[in-house]
């Protein structure tokens, strides 16, 4: 398969600019592989679309206010930085907009809440290592902004709408958007329906939106992200699979975390895991931990779309996207959802 096989044309007005209110009012397309069928629901219908004994596994990462606006200390020229992850004490990997060379001094924030940094190194891919004069993490809530995707023109009135209701572990540069549809009440109804809920952590990197390299998809080099599958979640997944239930991953990030843990285990299921993953899931992948997937509608030519095709099958996925466009579904981060079973 080639990158162009994962292209499609989306009318611009289908890109959701604001989240649905309430969260679980979003639409939910159900893609049934066994029946080769597509049906239409609301996300609040999820408990009746699952079965007692299934388990949902969700990503509890929390988005960091990692976008910093500032200036060059010597010239006053505007700069913008997106912090991706810490490399060492006070040293962070970042994407920087502006002509900044090694040694350039940068200043972010205000005199009351100021962060100063120097460009320590410029990497071959254009990213920078920024060395701060102090740990930036405690000040990001004051100095930084939520790193919304570029296709969202204005932020939501409530920044928490770009966080899941179960977000717990700070570290992401983007939200695991499939989880944005859950409300506390929906979580409670799901549990009362006999469906278990477990969590992994995967800190989403900015490269999640990077398009596929032209040509065969196998040539694309995927980004690395930090993930953790705790022992309780690994046990829950193994127990459900032994009992005949389904493991339903909430989001492609959860799939990557669970399948990484399964690939590292000796048996047919995940073992506890903590570390970096660069697992690139594409058609032909042998799924060892995930039976079904809840996900949003993704940008064309992305590894996220390739991952969904690996589970759903390319032909059925193409039908689903064509039907979503024809039926007025909302796309991308604040858009509607699909469930592949």
C-alpha cells in the first residue's frame, strides 16, 4: 500500500471547530466486520453496544500547556515553541517556529512568570533542544497554552474540553481524542452495564499529525512515544480474553500501548510495560491484545488512519469514511466517533 491510498477529500465545513455539548451527544458510527455492516448511533448509546464481560481500555494521559510564545532575548523577534518531552534536567525537546540557531537565547511568559532558555542543539529533523534556566514544568500552566491542532481556529471556552474526564498523568502534546466523548455519567452507566474499564498511559507526541512519507507506507518512520501498561490493566486484558469477552481500545494510542506490551510478552497477551514505543501498526499486523476500537475520524495520509485500516480492513474503512462524509459526520479532534467491532 502507498500513502496516496490513504487520501480522501473532506469538505472543509466537516472539520469540527468546537466540541459537542454534552460530550456524549457526539455521533457514533458502528463498523461491524463480521456482518460487513455500518450502523449509526450516539455515543451515549455505548453501554448497550457493548456486552457484559467486555473491558474498555482508555488512555489517561493529560495534555500539557506546552505551547510557549515568546521572543529572542537579543533582537526581540517573536518565537513560538512546542515542548515535546524532557531530555534531561531542564533540557527539553521542542519544535520552534522562527529562525533560531544554536546558542540563541529565548524568553517566554511575563516578568511575573518568566521562563528563559537557550537553544542547546538543532537536530537534523529541525527540532531543537532547549535548555531552561529552571524546570519549566511547574510554570507551564501560567506561561503555556494548550497545543491545539492547527485546523482548530479558536480554542474552546473551557480548556478542560480538550482533556478527557479521566485525564490523570500529564505529558501529552495532543489529546487522545476518542476519549473526549466520555462523561462521568457515561462511565458510570458503562460500569453498571457490566463492562470493565482499565487504563494505560501513552503521552501523545506532536508527530501524531505528521503525514505519511510519499510512496510505500512501509518506508514511513513512525515517531516514538512514552507508554505504560500497568500490571492491573495487563491482568484485566488477559482475564477478559480468557473468558471470551472483548478488549475494546479507546483510541489508537491505547492500541499502540497494548499491542506494544503484547509484542514484548512471551504469550498471547500484554505484560506490564513502561518505556518508549515506536510500534507502527499497518495492514497485516497480528493483533494480540485488542479486539475492537473506538476512534475518531482521522486526517488523510496519517499513521492513525493506517492503524484503523489494519483492524477494520481497508475496503470496509473506505466505505465507512465515504458514508460518514455523506451523512454529515464531524471530523478530527472535536468530531464524531466510530467503533470498529
